[in-house]
C-alpha cells in the first residue's frame, strides 16, 4: 500500500507563544497576529465569555498552555470562506494565574450535535495536542452523539461548562478524579 | 468522508516518564475514539490577506538594521496527506531559538545572548502544490531542566493546519547529523525509530544557494481523508 505515515507530533514546548502568539511572548513582529481578533460587530449571535483554567495532575494551573478554539456560527454553520465569521481563536492564559478568557458568540447546533466549542490544547509536557469539547449547561445536550458515546455518565459532566446568561466557566483537568474526556477523533 | 484514524503507536504516548513534564500533564483515562464529525472535518481557512510578504524570511523579518548571527539556511518542503495528495494554501508557522540557542521569550533565562536582529518566528501559506519555504539561521542547541545535563538538539518547531481541525499538528524538525538527537528525551518519547527518522531533515545541497545559504528539506504529512463509499448514517452526524 502506497500510503505515507503522518508526521509524528512533538510537544509545542514552553515557547509556543513565540510562534503562535508573539505578543504574549513579549515582542511585536507581525502586522496582524492570527486568532486574537474580536468577533466583528456585524456578526449575528449572542456574545458570550468563557473563562477557565487548565489544571495538571498536581492541581496546579498550566500557565504555558495555548488553546485553539474552533466553532460553528450562530446558525450552526462552519466557515468555509474568508468572508465568513472565522470561528477560530487562540487563547493564552494569564502567565501568573493561568486563567484564560475567550470572548466569542454562542454557536448553534449542527445536526444532532448540541452547540459546542472544539478545543485543542498544546503545551510543554503535552506530546500530542489534546482535543476536547465544551458544551453549554443551558442547552439541550440530551441527543448529542459525542456526549452519548461516553460510557460513564458522570464523565460527561467534564465536557459541560458551568455558568449561565452568556458567562461560562470551563476548567480542563488533565488528570485526576475530574479528568476531562479527551477525544481521539 | 472522514479522516484516517491517528496511529497512536506512531506518535509519542502522552506519558513519557523520561520527559518529566509529561508526568503531571498526561491524561490517564482512555481517550474517547470516534469518527471525525463536521467539527473536525471542517477547519479554519487562511488567505494571503492574513499574512504579509516576507514573514517567511526570519533573516529579515525582525532585523534592526543588521543581519542575525549564524548559519544561513533555507528550510523547505511540501505538506502532503497520507494519500500523497498535496495540501495547498495551508498555514505553516515556525519558531526557534537563535544561533546561540536562546529564545526571544520573557520566560527564557538561558545565558546565551539575545540576537537583536533575530525574532525567531515565521509563517507562510503553502502554494498550490503544497510547497513551502522559509529562510532562517540554524538554531543552536540549548540546555533544559529535565535531567541535570539535558540538551535539546538543534530544532525548529513547526505548526501546520491542513484543511480539517482534526489534521492539526505541531511537531519539531531536527537536522541531519546532529549527535544530540540520540540523547534527547523529547525525541525519544517517540517509540519507533522510523518515526524519529521522519523528523530529521536531510541536507539538500541542490537547493543550497551558492555563496549564500545551505538548505534542508522537511516534508510534512497530515492525516488522510477516507471516502465513505457506503454511507449508512444521515448527514451531519
Ligand atoms: Fe524548542
């Protein structure tokens, strides 16, 4: 068979910000840094804020994590042209506290999939970027095929944010009793 | 359509105890495996309006009136998928230390000097054949806190998107002939020596520019797409 093998992953390391978020690394190099634009004014949809932390197996916040967010628009549609709401963000936490903040719009449901944000985490000590999802506590998640694939009902909770009225909190646990469900997808 | 499953035995495992930071940062539960859905098959699109010309030239993109110190090199290659299809118009971003092994990052305290003319990052879009190229200087090896005397081989960090969020990949490119590769716990987190080989860029003398610049070749392979010939499930799952 004439297939190639995927290039193996390596950790993004502690200095991932130099490449993907240079302003956070402390210098100014690009005219336009990608992934940090606010949602443009004309884009329809409810404005929401998500805060949270990524927490390691010792209970400490992962302050050097970089998260990418990918989401549908308010009607549940994923962007396929540069004119659309892009639906993609980079999120870097405060280096002192590890708390991140994302300002976006609430995505719509896509088919049977309940509204969710897809998240991809990279950091020092993470050898392959971790995929997960954030669902909303105030949405109907009952028929969601991904949540329903999780065998242990209590682990589904790890993918559902807390909060309401457009202000949500979502902590991601890399290990421990509250370990987040990560997706091999 | 969906993505080929990721061969998790080819990638490094989440827990690689000799790379100490992975111990507290590696999930312990089994991941939830599922076919890619619309969320992973779609992905962000980037265009020429997103980046400026010259951002792929690390020799000039941060220069403050001089050239950075170090060995001038071109790093080039193609982004392909597992079906050998080129991945056109996709964003490739790189970052690296300077020739002395020092990063321009407020958290890097290594005693090697910052180079005033070197930023250490670049980005570009692949062309219609999936080809990309950067000009830069060869990064230096640097020490890091793991065991008491660990040194990273010279490397360039590489981030690639592909056309699906499920293809998203970050890796590191190493240089042919570097004796530190064999000693690095991060490299050795990859179990299969053939997989390590795929991260070592060979010298490409044909693309070196006489009296100017050496060249290294680094091809990147992203997950392939499977056609679903007999689809049972409704669209949108
Ligand atoms: Fe590095």
